[in-house]
C-alpha cells in the first residue's frame, strides 16, 4: 500500500486535481490520499488558507463577513465547475463554511483553527466527489473520532489511539481521501498542526496502516542541496537519510515539514518526494540509511527569525543546577529552545523570535537577574541559523574549519557554533543580513568543485 499526500499547489485548481487523479489512478497501490487546501494558482494568487484566516479575523472584528465568505466559496465553486461537477458539492461546502462562521468565537484560537481547517476538509470532500465522478471508487473520511490529538495548550501531536483508529483504513477497497492539517481531541475540539502540517497527517496515516511507501507530492522534482532561490542550479539529492532530512527541514527546507518524519521514522517507512507536474521523475527518497556518496555534505539550509538570550555569571560552571533553573524559567513562559551553547561563565539560549514579546523578554530578564543572580542578561535579535548536514561529515577532518573559512570570506562574523554528538550537522548562528551570502559561500566550498555523486 502507498499513502500519498498532495500539497497546496498540487490541488490549487481543476487542472491540478485532474493530474492528482491520473497519478492515483496510475498505481492501484495508491489507496490513501491526504490533501491540503487549495494553494496558489500563480505567484500573485492567494491561498485558500489565507482567505480563511482573513474570514475568521473579519468575523471576530464584526466586519463584512458576506464578502469574505463569497471569496472562499467561489474558489471551490470555480474548481467544481471546471471539473464538471454539479452544484451539490459546492452547496455542501458553502453550508459547511457558513456553519463554522456562525459558531461561537469566544475562544479565538479554537475558532480560528476551525475556520482554517475547513480548507483541507472541504477540498477532501470535493476531490473524493471528483474521483467518484470519473469512475474511481473513493470515499471522504473525516479525522473526527479517528485522528485523536492531545489537549490545548501543548504543541499538537497525535495520541497513540489515533494510530489504532486509523489502522482500519488499511483494509479499504475504495480510495480514501483524507483531509490534512487537523484532528480532534478526545473532547471533540478541533486542533491544527503547524502550517504545512498536511505532511504530518500523511505521515501519521502511512505509519498507522503500515504503508510500504509514503509519497509526498509537491511542485518540485526533488530536494536540492541548497535553496534554488538563493543558489543557482544547486545539485539534486537522490537519496537522503531520515536524520539528514530532519536537520535540513528544521532549518528552512520548506519542501517537507520538519515534524512529519517522526511517524514514518518509527516504522522505517521510506518517503518519496515527487512532483505532481512531473510524476515520472524519480524524486528524492528519504530512507533509514542511504548509500554513501563522495560528498561529506548532503545539503545546506538556512532559516531566519531567531533570538538569543545571553546570560553571564562569574563561576557559573561551579554552580550546580544553573542551566536547569535557567531553562525552567524559559519553560514557564511556554517557550521552547533550539540550542544552548555555553562557556565557563556564560550561556546562550537560542529560540524562535516568534515566541517572544517585549513583555515576555522583560519577565525573563528580571527573573534571571533576581533568581539566578546573573551578572549580565540580554536579548539579541535578527539571527539566522545556517545548517550544514551530512552523514559523511563525521568521517572528514577539517570540515568545520573549511566552513568557518568560507563564512569568513563573506565578511560575516560567526555568532555561535554548535555541533551535535551525532556529527550529522553543524550549525552556525549569524546575523540575518548575511544569510544568503553565507549560503552561497558554503555551497561553493562544498559542492561547486566536486562532481555529482
């Protein structure tokens, strides 16, 4: 059995959905299809998810709701009309959206999630309807009572019973069309994964049914060794390990959600990233282990939007529990951290800037100064993390020196270096304004002079 997921650009229009149908029809092993909400049809278009966020905000601000509802409904109606479907499916979608809009919005987070999730939910209904209309026996399946998630306010994840509930889908005779991005708590509250979370849904489904392969269809032929928007004609990656992909996805490889690997990783299920617009291309395979190439580095990625909490205290290294107490203060603000490089008398905690507000920063600094008696506490912003990834890195000496020299050649200063004990990745913290220059410099150092593997 193959579980396949189609991203927003793959289901953005009637033309794209016809391609999806042909792909699914071409291989009878493709039995479960997870779908996103309709994405952009062109570079200046608007995603349905963005239309829905605008709709939800308009409802909560008591603005012109009817205009916003029409904008969403007309996107689906246009797709349905171009697919030759009757008005019934469009009417069902409109009724669903109006019903969600009429719900109580006292809890703004729950209300917004419910509105956003209609993008995937209604697209799954429409695609299942089209499959049946062209003779492909298909069934829309709702995540309700199947994809069981944890409770608010923890970060969203699937509970063990979700996998058990979904496992029955492996016996399906019909093609299952399943909406990505959301599930429900035991109490029936709808929750969404992070944006891009349809990847997670597909991965959960693949794990639950014990799929032989999880295909993730997007709008590129493969994963590249660096961002093609920054680096000209980067080499393609034919095979990559779970660990390598996880590291690259964490730092800006938007082609695959960074949390989506965990469910398939546990089951050892291979992933194939493929292009809806060029389905015969081999794509990139993500495997438990891969054949080693002649390159120590598999890929280089970069992500901005980081902040650093710097803490200094004389004889910090002699103080038992200092790090734990510092991280506990951060935890009590419901903030996760990314890296904690340290010296004898100082420690830096790197976190996503999106989690911070001026009020939160002020509270943290006050507590660190007063409770931990720190000599110096300060926040710095506008940092990027540059990540060099490769299973072969541990077998190559001098790689960190080469990377540092390449960064130095751009005129940038390295603010932080961190390497995990697995030696699969090397992370550099730099000022965001140097991100693209550094990415180009590192690619030149590790890829330009070496022939393709």
